[in-house]
C-alpha cells in the first residue's frame, strides 16, 4: 500500500480490507487523529514498524495471539490496534456493532484465546448494570484511555475478570505499559518535574506531514506525570493539566474525581477546573446524580484529601459528555461550568 492510510468513520469491514495488505506488506505511515480531549486534535504519524512492534509486544505479554472483540471506534488507536492484532493472529475480529448487546458479541467469539479492549467508562457502565460477569471468560481485558477507579478495578477482579490496566497514547501506538510494567523494548524515564518520558520501537514519527514534535534522541516527552512505586512499577499521577492551582493549593483532579465517584447516589463524576478571578482556577465537580454539598465535602475528606480540594462548584449533568473514543469531553464540561 503506497498511499497514506487514514482511518475514518465508516464501514469497519472496508477498513479491515484496506488494513490487511498494509499489515502484511507494509506501506506509508498510518495517520491517527488524537481525541483532542483537552485541546486541538493532532494527526499522529505511525510507521508500519511501530504499529507491528506494539501489536506483537501486546500478544507476547498476554500469552499469545488470539481473537479480539472490537468495542471501540476503529478510528482511534485502541480500536485500530484491535484490528491489527486480529490480522496478525489470523483471526476475524468480533464487531460489537454487529450484535444487539456486548454479551451477545462475547458469546459469538470462537477463538482459542479471546481478548477485548475497553475504556473505563464502558467498564463503569457495565458494573452499574450488573453485567461485569460476562467479561470473565476473556483471557484478558485491556482497560486504558483514562485512569481507572480502584473500586471499579476491585469489582472487576472480584467478578473473575483478568483486567490489565494499560498506559499509552496515540504517539506510542496505544498502550505500551501494562499494569505498570513496560512492554518489551519500552523504556521509561521520569524527570525532576515528574514528567513521564517514553522510548521504544512503537514511538510515532511526528505530527502531520513534518517531523515536528517527533521524539528527540529516541525519547518522547508525554503530557503526563508519574512516579515509580516501591516495586518499580509506573504509577501515572495524571496529566500536567490534571494538577491545578486553586486558591494557592495544588489540587489533583483525578484524586477528586475518584472521591466524587464514591458518593452514594452518584452514578458517575468527573472533576475539572475553570478560570476564576478569585481563586485562579475553580475546581468543579461534574456529577451524574445529585449530592448535597455536605456529602461532597465529606467524601473528599474521607478520601484523605485536603479540605482545600473540595469543589467550589457542582455541575449536575444527565451523562458525562464523551468523545468518540470514550474519553470524557473536558471542553464541553468546561463550557457548561462557565455558563
């Protein structure tokens, strides 16, 4: 395939037909557009060698090739990698869109090893519907794209699901760190500002038609903060912009989000920050469901967080707005909070 392949929304079977010769014979880089969850989307150039390095390393880590369930948009890197891994494995992917429910799609899988990839929002909704058990038959369930609430992880594992938390991005051809351990060939550095830097064979070439923003000396500076735990595993603390200054206090928005999600009667939640003349940045708790301010304050303090981290504004929504890949659309929430 000589032309650049840019996955777009449309018929997944047609995309598979286009992708198959590219996977087998190689070709020009793939172009994946980032989600733009916090700003303007970018076109990420992924070489054939990088994409296959990622897919092969995933199968090596999980115990071998298998059949994959596609339950994510194929236009994003996570969904695209489901198709690439399926082609490499010689197994037809099962498309969730072809079935009336995720349970029916899982029941239709026939491969000797069976895998799926979901984002935390999908897993959260399955837990709320009491449907986690249908995932227990998978040899592994990859969950990435955002931080995963520890309580949700515990529920999934109690349901017998082999959950693998992944960390990565379009620029690394998807997840490149599984359960805090880098895939084969991946290296991690954390600088003095706690910014995560990644190196390895699955790094992107650059953005758009130039090499602007490409890795420098083989290293890519992510937008994420992290640390190594006592076992040497990577612990992702959040994005650079997930830690905001409100009234002089450094507030971790992911930590506040986790606290909000534990409030009785709250079906989902997400913490954001907006500019504020008095506080610099105002923390906003976006809630699916209603809770009294006293319950919110108690939940934040019960999580061991400072009182200064309690949201100064509560925004009740019918559902969290999502981008195509399942990530929360922060820009929409900020616009609602500023109305």
